C-alpha cells in the first residue's frame, strides 16, 4: 500500500492537479496526502538503503539552512527553502520502504507512468490553445505552474529521458518495446514544441548518449537520423528558425540573441556577488534581489556560487563525485554477475541512467538554474536503492559460487605416537 501511495505523491508533485484545477488547492490536497503517507510509513516496516549520497543531501540541507539564516534576503528565499525541504520526507520514505527488486521496479514504472500522463496532458492542452507567446513564437508549456515555463518544462522532459534505458534493456515483449518508443516520441515532440534551445541541446546530447550506449551504433545512428529528420520537417518555420539561432543569430529576432547573451552576463554578475560573500553566498533564492537583475541566475554554477557560496559549490561537487563513485562501483559489481544478467540488469541500468542524468544536469546548467530541482534528490534515492540491490545480488552470486567446506580428518583422541621400529 505504501508503495502505491508514494507513486501517488509523485503524481501530485509532478502533475500538480491542484494547480491545474485551483479548487483542489483550497483543500490543501498535497499536505493532507503527505500526512496520510507519513502515518502509513510510520506504521510500516523499514529497510536500510543508506548511500553516500545521503551525506551529501544532509550537507546540502545544512548549507541551505545556514545560508538562509545568515541571508539579508531571507524573505525572498523562504519559498525556495520551503519547497526544497519538502523533498526530504519523500526521500526518506523512499529509501526506507523499497525492500526488493520487485518493489523498486514498480516505483520506477510508476514514475515513468506519471511522467507520461503529465506530458500527454500538457501536449493536449497545447493543441487546445494553452501556450505562451515569447521570442516571436508560440511555445508549449507544462500543464502545471511550478515547472510550466517552456525552458523549465523542456528540461524536465530531458532529465527523465535517460530513465528509458532500464526499461529498454529489460523489455520482454512488443508491448513493452512499444511503450518505451511511445514515451520517447512523446518526449521529443514536447521538447521541440517548447522552442527551448537549451532543451534542444539536451535532446541532442541524449541522442549522442543513445549512440554511445548502443552495441549497434550504426543502426542507432540511422534511426536517430530518421527520427530527427521527421521531427525537423514537421516543425513550423518559426520554430525551425528559433532553433537555428543556436548557430545563426540572424535567423531569429534580436531579443533571441539578447536572451542568449544574458546567460553569460548573469554568470559574470553571479561571480561578482559571490566575491562579496564567498563562504555562504547571499542565501537560497536571493539572486534576483541581490543582483538587482530581478530574474533568476539562469545558470547552475552562478546560482550555486551567488546563493550558497563555496559551501554550495562543494555540495554540487559532492553530488558529482558520489554519483560517479556509485556508477564506478556498479560497473565493478556487474562484472561479478553471470554474463547473461549483465546487460539486462535493471538495477545497474538505473545507476547508469542517473549518471547520464547528472551529465545532462551539468550541461544544461550552463543555461538553466537547476540546483534546487527535485531531480537531484529523487534520483539520488533511485541510485542509492539500485546500488544496494545490486550489492545484494552480487552477494547472492558469491555465496552460490563458494566451494563447499570439507572438514579435515583429525586423529582419534586416544591415538598415540608410536616411533617406527627398525627392521
């Protein structure tokens, strides 16, 4: 029961129906639901899935709290801090509730189903006329409010795409193959319709990851070329010109070039702010006021430095190191598994997918402020659980391959030493 309630909370957090239908917000459905989960969780048996990433998250929480307390812009950062702290109970519940591989695959499947519903609803609303007109084009937005911005919505889609690898590697029939391909097609369509250049770069990076991870790279390259060609030709001319501004500034309006240049200028401004408060920064969510720009940093690295200082940069470095160490350990553990289980091991593929998502977070971080995203926390839980399950699988294999112990024959207690007599 708790497992399905956790999946339900994923739906509430990602789809956010109380933002789609405001009448649900009047009854505080998210708060009531979390209280119910907490009661069930307290009454349920617990398991230990602690990972090195747990220490990083604890350090991140302490850094945010100290930065907020010392901040001159604490009022502005209260919402940012509160929204981030809401992620911790869910993280704790997930890492203490998943008992085995079956539970883990169910919650991961639930996560992908929730994302499919969210993307499908957003796409439906786009064709019903819900969009924003910005940079001279109509741009798709999320159906919610928190991550509805075209750039934020496109980033959300891109960050989930690596999670198709576990399901693709372990598919068993045509229905599962079709489900994975349908999700990828839906994700590509949503990213293209947002007009987000950062999202397009992330999509191209994901395609490169697919080629490198595939054993049949030539076939994969051809398939991606066909998909890219069909997707590009299906776009209207204004969206095509929007994406061409990545390499040709004359393809779009002047404000498109100004938007691209502003990323660099905001990063420089973030470095200036960091120099004024190098250790703790100005506190979470403080960049718009501290910089005087009135907008977010639009950079992961500028956000970390300006708002959390050196401590924030060290926390970001801790995430990168621990996620990489988990992947390195999983690679060594996989070698112990039987050859037939290595490429189709769901837990290893999840560890690998989180590692790829980290690369996307760092890459898209040059054009987006994603340090407080739920992706860091949720994926830390997914990778920690999958690594612990992989360890148990390896321990089971090692126990089965250990030679049976045979006792060494010992002399009888009454046996005495008798010297050999000469003939």
